[in-house]
C-alpha cells in the first residue's frame, strides 16, 4: 500500500468535514441571530437539524475514531434524508463520511482480508 493514500484520504475527509461543519454553523448562527426571520420551523425541520448536528458530531468524532465517526455521520445523514427531499445536499454531505470510511479501510486491510476469506 502506498504511504500517501491513507494520508490523502484522511486529510480530504477532515477538510470536507470542516467545510461542512462551517456551513452548518453559519446556518445555525443565522437561525440564532434572527430567529423566526422566515416561517417558523416545523417539528420535522427541528428533527432534521438534530440529524445534521449528529452528522457533524460524527464528522468530528472521525478525527479520532474513523469507523465510528463515519458510521454515525452517514447514519445521521441518511436519517436526515428521510426528513427532506434534497438529494443533492445529501450526496455532498456524505462525502466526509465516505472518505473517513475509505481511510479506515485502507488503514485496516486485515479486516477486508478476513471478510473476503469468509466468503470463499
């Protein structure tokens, strides 16, 4: 395995996670600074915000625990997807989780080898 691939995956995941976290915090600060500037949020929208918060927490957890953070982030984004109909945003929001999962996979090839052996 090349030494640069895990590093590239890890920093790409971290960079995209920071970017999405920044966007989320910007939106959240706008909601806090001007509450109810638009229509009042529905309970479903509050649930969606909770899922996005969990996704961001997963992205930050993945800095230390790639697999757990990636799973939390991806699960929360998929749950968020059940509350909205905005597929483009979901695909973009899943990028850090997928990169963290790939990073974990290249750093733990023994796990993939064991899975492959079980199926043969």
